C-alpha cells in the first residue's frame, strides 16, 4: 500500500479574514437613520439658526430696506419692556398654576384608578379623553359651551340654583385659561403617576400593613417618596408644553385682559407689528427656556430608566 499524503490547506490571507472595524460597524448601523437626521436638521435647526440671526437685526417687514444690525438690542428690549416683562410673568404664573393643579388632580385620579372596582376600564378611558382633544377644539369647548354668559353650562347650572350670572372670561380671564389647560393636562399627569403607582413594591406595602401602618402612613412614607421621580417628570414635561402654549390664550381671550403670555406676544410682534427682529429675540428666549426645562426632564427620565434596570 502506498502512503497517501494530504497537502496542507492553503492559509487564508489575513486581509480576507479581517473583521470590519468597530467604527465601520457603528456607521453601518447608523446609516439608515441618516435621512431622518438630515430631515430633522432641515426642518428644525435651520429655521432656528435663521431666527437666531434675525434676532440681531432691527428688521420690520413693512420697511425691509431699513433693516440693520443692532446686536443685543432686541434682547434688551424683550427683557426691559414693561409689556414684554408682563408677558414673561404671565407665562410663569400660567405654567406654575396649571402644572401644580394638574399634578394634584392627576395624583388623586391615579390613586383612584389604582384600586380595583367595577367599570375601572371605562372610567380610565373617559378620564384620558380630554388629553386626546385637539387643543384649539378644547379651548373652543370651554369658551362657548362652558363660559358663555348667555348659554354656557356654568351659568345654566347657576341659574338653576338661583345663583349669579357672571361673565367668566371678563371677570377671571387668566383663571379661565388655566382651567381649560388643567382639564386637558390632568389626564397626562394621571397616566404618568398611575404608571408609578403600579411599579411599587407590593411586598413592601404588605409588610407595612402587617406592621400596623394605615393608608395615610403608607402613602406618606412609601408611596409619595416612590412617586417623587414621576412627579418631577410630569412637572417638567408639563412645563415644556405650557411655557409654549398659544392655543388656549389665543382662542379664549385673544391675549387680552392681561393674559398675553410670551408665545402670544411673539405672535403679536411678528404678525401684527411685523417686527421680525423683536419677535425672533422673544422666540429665542422661549426656546432657551424650553431647552433648560427639557434638560432636567431628560435627566429625570434617564434616572427612572436606571432605577427600573437596577430593580429588574
């Protein structure tokens, strides 16, 4: 028998077995997102850059040839003009009042829905409904169906019991705007806090009950500390929206009776006074305020995710 020898396999060249670099793999996974990123930059960042540039000019649309560079004068006017300062203060009052009232009512409703009772699913759906209403439609609903002094529901109920017939918008304009926003944003706060309630450690609550703790003690020492992050998240997300709210102010009061907030003042400066530079400066300040609030909101969200991962 003749011995057969097998030739060794040829070694594969090193350049053929080399794996793609980590940077190349990272770009390959990110490539499908590039069109969306380019689109987002085109529709959000480029207009903001244009607004930022215009804010440094004295630019009235009625006199386009008279525009000239003024530096920070528009920002100085926004911060020192009495009417603009009042709009900033109104924005702060509106935001604080709506967010706090929505959080309190949302917490109460979340505690209610955390209990088991017949028809809980239907009640939850009905309570969520106001948040799904288009903001302009919600403002029109409150203005005509509830506040109207002639045929509004509120005055109809007061007439039924022999009460007065106030003009709600004229007598309490800012409160009228706040009530409509609270009605619309309470379901949002309720959903966030309900998610927090349902993530509680039930064994810890049962142990507290065994030790003799009543409902108030459990809420004060266990539930409320657990909901702190969720309360912060709701407050921050609500503030981001309310700071920029325009629909309710424009629809209910048209910015009159001391209810003009900063977004409505931007609208007046741009579309009525045609002062593009001043309106741009006010708009940039609104964006900066929203970014500051959003930064805190993102930190709260990331901390919530870390807590959930550590708990899992």
